[in-house]
C-alpha cells in the first residue's frame, strides 16, 4: 500500500475533520475515496480513447 503525505494549514485540516465527522467519515477515508475516484475516472477515460 502506498503512502501519501501532504502539508495543509492546521485551520483547514480542523475544519475538514469537523465537517467530515458530521458524516462519520475520517479524513483518511475521504482522501482514499477521492484518490480512488480520480484513478477510476482516468482509467475509464483511457479505455474510451482506445
């Protein structure tokens, strides 16, 4: 499994964590879902162009 590290302002992270917590989603789970979505979109776009 790969590891992704990013630097963001503490305030931005706190706001994101608070908002995601309202939906019972961790920041880690949200980022994983977003990366998977982008990966899937790019894969599907490549398949359509072939």
